[in-house]
C-alpha cells in the first residue's frame, strides 16, 4: 500500500489534467490540500476521474480558498468516509465516528473549525500477516497563524487540539491511524532552512503541540534502533504522543529535506525552504508496516512537493464507495434534479456578514504569502466577478454599448498573417504598378480606428500583406514604396515629446556583490512604506552562506530622478 500527500496550490492549475497528475504519483490513496474549489466550482472533470473515487471538503465561507480532497484508486475504495473533524457535517450512514472529547470547545467554535474545508477522513480495510485490520486516513490542511491576528493563532491551536482528539479517539477504538497533509509548522531546526532567524524557535506553540502529538520531539543521532522501537511501543507521556513522523523515522538526520518554498523569491532554486508536509502514523503501524517514506522535491507544479509513504500490508477494497463519494452528488449522479433545489432561499446579507465578520479563516495577503502563493490573486478574481454581476448599465447608454460591441475588434495576429483579397477594401492589381507613387491614405481601411499597420494588396497572389512586407513586394512587382506623409512627421514629434515626459520606470542599478541588474519591487504590506518601490538583487532567496543566492543589496527608488 502506498499513500501520498501533496499541497497542490489549486486543483484546476493542472494543465495536463488531474488524472495524469494522479497517475504520475502512482499511489493507492492520494491526499491533496489547498484545492481552492467550492461545490459550485467543482466540475465533472475533477470530481469523476477514471480509476479513482474521490472525497472533497470545501470552504463554506470563501470561494477559491482552502479545501482538501482524497482520491482513492478503485482497488483501495474505503468502507467509510466523512468530511471534517467534529462530526457536525456528517449527514449519511457509513461515517467513521469516534469524535473524541469536545468539552473544551463551544458549539460555535466546533462549527467554525469545520467551516473552512480542512479535513477528509477515509477508513479502509487492510490485511497484515493474514489478519484483517482497519486503517483510518485523516487528510488535513492545518491553518496558518497570522502574527498580526491573535484570533488566528488561537484558531490554529484549536484545530491542532481537535485533530489530536479525533486521531487518538479513532486509535483508541482499535483502528490504525495515518494523519497526513500540510501541517503548516516545521517541527525541528533541521526542518527549517534558517532557524536562527526565528526568535525562540522552540517556543512556538505549534512546535510545542507537535512535541506532544509525536512520540519523540527529537531522536538523537546514532541512537539504538531497537531501543527506539521499544520506547515507541510504550508511548509514555515523557516521550511525547502516540504518533511518529515517518520521514524522520527512516531519515532521522537528513538535512536540507524541505517540502515548501517561496515562489515569490524563487527559493526553490536554492532549496531555501521548510518541511511542513508530513505523514504521521501510530507507533505500531510505523514499526510493523511502514517500509519507507520520503519527499519528492523533483515533482513540480506547486510551491509544495509531494511526500510518500509505503506500507507492506495490502488493501481490501470495498464493493462500493461510501455515500460521501463525489460520484453520488446530484450533479454527477446522472439523476434529474428537482426544481426546488434551485429555489432555495439564500440570505445574501447574512452570507456577506458571515464572510466579513464571523469567519476568522479568511486567507488574506499575509497568509497567502506565508503559504507561498501569489498574493491576492483569488481575492481579486472574486471581487471582479461580483462587481461585473452587480453593474447595471443606464438605459440611455444601452444602445451605445451594443453598437460598440458589434464593431469588429482588432486582433494582434491579424497584423502578422496574410488575409484573402476579399478582406481588403481596395485591392491593387498589376496594372497599377506603373502608376506614380501612391500615398499612405490609399492603404487606410474604412471605419477602422486602430493605429496598426495599414494593409496593401499583392495582385499576383490576391492576398493582403502588412506594410512591413512593402520591400518584398517592390522586388517582385516593382511597386513604389509609400512616401512619408506630414502626419507621420507629427506622430514622430509627438512620440518624442511623450517619451520625454513619461520616462517609464527608472533604470535598475547593479547589486554590489554580483554586479547584476536588480529587480524592482513594491511594498504591499500596510504601513508607512506601502506603495513605495525599491530595488533588490535579482537572484533567488537563499542562505547567507550560499554565494549563488540573493545578496543583501537594497535601495529605495528615488522619485526625484
């Protein structure tokens, strides 16, 4: 059995198709995070993949945000599946159950913790040494704590505690447990590219939680494997929790093993990243069934790389998928939907207020930047859609807008491709070749407002060509080249004037270390410098000891120049 986890940073970004990406991972259970799709954006191409059955969880407060999905091969079809960690989203049979102790959470907090589409649980049957056992796979996308928002720090720790409560409850019920996904915290200094840059690295609440959730917060180099296995069986509180980081179980001292890099700074080129994607397994399963685990930094397509784990046990497939499978959704089941389904009353005001106020999980620019995504892309697209749908044109301008849209729009490719002579207003034949030089006005096309190159006609081929091919036509048919008119001289004068006024961006200076042209950046963080521009070294971010990485050159743009 093989499992894979991967934060894909948008499931619709796969140009080759989701099936090709899944097949390339060659795993029985594939858990992906940050799908960025909601129920209304989920199409059949993503939901129904030949050879797989899928299970999706969506964000209920924001479109294009968060979301996880689990794809199981048909030979690894689970016996039970459900969405979320609290059990509040379960409305069908064949759920996993075992929800743990929720006394420390209020009902509102539990609802909010499952409101962002961060967990999918599937339960499988496995065969180990001729014994049939249960294996529960918990696919999670843990939230990120914004340093400037204390409520998000608390939300992240609450999610961690809820995850631990659910995983330990399922384990106590007799099932083996695998917790995998984007945990959003690098555990030890060895898992971070530059831990010295972080104040109180070990005091981070997320790392403290990992110390208690995992069996050992640190496995010393050269420790006895048999002694480690014995301690792992005991799992006493002094040595941490009931789960094992499978990557460190097989590679306890490997350095520079990262799974996430900043795309904004090109840090993947210098391997300047963090390891925040994990496959955790209960101690007994890790010791008895896991035969290997590793990262896949060679796989591109996201700011994260996949992580795989291999088990020696075999899977027993369920005869049919559980009710939570996406193929049973009405839009994909091939059933006639009732009209009443499209007439559900929606309170737009409450939905907007929930999005702005009650939902603490909105992923803003800082969170996207921390999760290594281009900032603001999804938010801008949502705003554009909402604005265009709300705008209503005045009655007096409706006709004018229709007339404008009915005019032919210019196509850049039209100026580089030949066209039929019928498309030219005034074709030129060979008899006109002997006429005196013609002016540029002959080549103008009627009712055309664009300032692109005018079209002329080649009589021998009966095709139009741009003015850029005049020299070639003069060679074949001796057609005189158009003379430069007075309007051209005026255009040239005006272009010189505007170039002197609008000088464009300043010329980039060269950095002091590499003596290479710098890149221009703009401050986007709120504060006194927001909107200001500055120059930095163009090389990718990396450790200060790496000579190929970005140097520390920095210079503000002088607006006076």
